[in-house]
C-alpha cells in the first residue's frame, strides 16, 4: 500500500469522494477490470477534557472488579489522589457458641489484589481500620461522600507497595484490638437478637472505614468479595478455633469509596470548574476513570474532511462520483508506556452526552433507555448495546466506519462529539485506571480506494 503525502491527497480529493453514493463506505461488489489505487491518510482528532462533578462509587450487585480503595498517590501528570473506603458488614456464618466456649481473637481478613501508583517511587503506608460513628445512609454514594468514624483505630497495619498483586494477590490477617471481639462473642453466646438480622447488627456495629491519610505513592485495592471479619473461639481442651464470620454482601451492605484529587502543579492545573471542558497545559490527552477525568473527543474533523471533498466534487461538472470507495475508518488512540505495576486501563466506550455531560439516551419501542454510543464494526456489542474498545499495551483501536456513515447520512451532522468513559457508569469509582496519550496520536485513519 502506497502512502501519499498530504498535499498530494488534497490535490486529488475533488475526484475521489461522493456522499451521494449508497456504497460510499464499501468496496464495489464487482470492480471488474478497473485498476485500483489504494490510499490512506491520518486525520488528527480534536478533543478537550472535563472533570465530572460526581462519580458514582457505590458497590452494587452487578459491580465488576470493585475494590475498596485506600491510599494516597502522587503523579506528575495527574496530581495527588487520595482514597478511603467505607462499608457495612453483614452476617455470614453464625456458628453456635456454647457456654463452654471462650473468646480467642477477632481478625479482619483482607485480600489486596489491586495496585495503583508508581512502584519505583512508592513507600510503605500505614492503613487504619476504624469503626464508623453512625450507620451509613441507604442511598447511592459518590466520590465526594465521606462518613464519620471513631478516633481510636481498631487496628493499624503497614502495607508495602506490590505491583504484582493483580496476578498474585496478598492475603492479610489483621487482629483487631479493644473490646469489640469480646462483645461480639458475648452476643453470640447469648444468641442475642443483635446477631439475628443485618439491620440489628448495624445498630450495634455500623461498619468500618479504611483510610491512610499520609502520602505513600500508591493506592491499594481490597476485594470486597473476599473480606471477612472472623471471630474465633474454642473450648479449653480444643487445639483449634471455630469461627463466627461477617462479610460484605453486595446485595445487603452499603459500600463506597471517597476519592479526592488535587491537580495543582500538573498539566491539569487549569482545571478550575467541574463539568466544563478545558485543555491540559501540555495539550495532552488524559483519562483517569476513578476521579472522573474524561476526554471529550470530536469526530468533526472526519466529517469536515468528507464535506470538503463533497463540496469539491460538487463544483466539477460530469465528475464520476462512483470512483471512490472508503474501505475502513479506524479510531486510533496511541497511549504512552505504562509505569511499573500500572495495570492495563479498562475498556472505554464513546457516549453521546447532554449539556451537563450526562449520557444521552433514546427510548426504544418497549420503553427501554438505550445510550447513544460509538459503534465499532470489529467489536461485539454487549447486551446493553455498548461497544467497549479494549486496551493493549500501547493503543486503543476500533473500526468506526459504520458510525461515520451514520454521521454522513444526517443533515446537518450531529453527535460528532463523544465522551470517553468506562462501559459501565457504576465502574468509574471501582479503580483509578488511567490513560495518557500524546496529542498527535489521537487520530482517525482513513483507508480508501480510487478506481481508475
């Protein structure tokens, strides 16, 4: 395939393209003996950034890859990010406690399977476990929400940065101090009403907060499905303990993350107002899912390219508008190398959006809301009609030929701007995955054929 320079392409364009052709974005079925000249060109795409004002961070029954986020990380590009988690506990295994049993210990079991930060600059951090001061509000929670907790910790423990926990999780067993363990044992031994329902238990023990206010260079993520609060007991003549456990039921427990970001001293320092577009000082393309920093990408340059060709052809008498066939249009976002321990970012979806940057939706024939999304030819849609573009080590790439055709078919062209987000709005506060791309690597690649 020969690549022509841009000037040569522009010189040729009046003879190449017609929006009136029904097969504008496909090869002819029977090109016959016609000679084919193949071309491609890169069109830089314009974009801006927006900081969403509220990020949904509640865990739900259908949350995917949810983490209790704890830590304080600093990045030269994204600034300081601090995260802390709040959660209720629910009744799990209610083992019978007899009069002969004696209390042994109360242990919180945590599984660390997520790391965010720069492993080469991260240091050990101390994580505190605190009892909540009151029950959590039974509602949806967002990144700015916090909860009060008691001043004396149930435990504090050191955590070392480990960028390999996503493939080899660390299981931590943290003994809790104070009278809580003995009090729980006494209630279990008495078969008290407090331990018969989740709601009764919450009145006695509202839940826990996990926090680490001192900057350590990384944020840890703990798997809520594997968290257990285990009360161990035994009789005097037993050599092993029996456990009475509490967990975090996704259906019954309120769980959410508080996530705060400070962009001062970074290319994103010009961010002063939420829910308004702005440009990074270095012109970079940034996305940080957990904090709600998202790009707004415009496909208008592609539409303008097509319109300019259409206008040029329209000024030529007797031009053969069937000579051009666009074979494929690719969206290409080239990302910078990942830092040590930085996991691959999540898949992204392009959504149409309202003025307040909420996702734009249409109602189908049965009354279901369907979000307007970027359609990718080479990606199987999800059951909800989304086309998540998967990441690789260095690029997000998807064929968007059909989507561009739909833009061309509209007059005037609409929905040329998209906001890039996680496939699920409930996944934004699950992790802090990020994407960084250089300005000249956000492009549309157009491959087309010119028939002689």
